C-alpha cells in the first residue's frame, strides 16, 4: 500500500476529522481513508471495522467508555501514605 501525507490541515478540519473518528469508533487514519474513499465513490468494505460481534467483545458506548476510563485512571493513583 502507498503512504501519503496531507500538509496544511487547518485546526477546524483536524477537529472535524477527529470528531468523525470518534463518531465512527475508528482511528483518524481510517477515518481519513473512509472519507476520501466515500468522496471518490470507492468501497471501503475490506478496511471497514465490523461491529457484528461488538456486544460479545465488550464494546461500550463512548459515554460509558469515557466514564470507565475516568474510574480506571483513579485506580492508577498511588496513595503514598497508605503504603508507608
């Protein structure tokens, strides 16, 4: 596969791409390929993320995943007094 770079992406466009990536639940790179492919009328089925088994794989809605991440971050904090 060929790699390409896009130069001069302004802040608004970068933010919109990030929002789309979050909406799709895929990386920014895959989002950009999807957006380009869609605009060119090309199928992205081989690169598309399957959601068929999400309910079996622990997929969470974004809000629930964010809350879980916050809770787990609290668990990473070491209480030095408790261990002295």
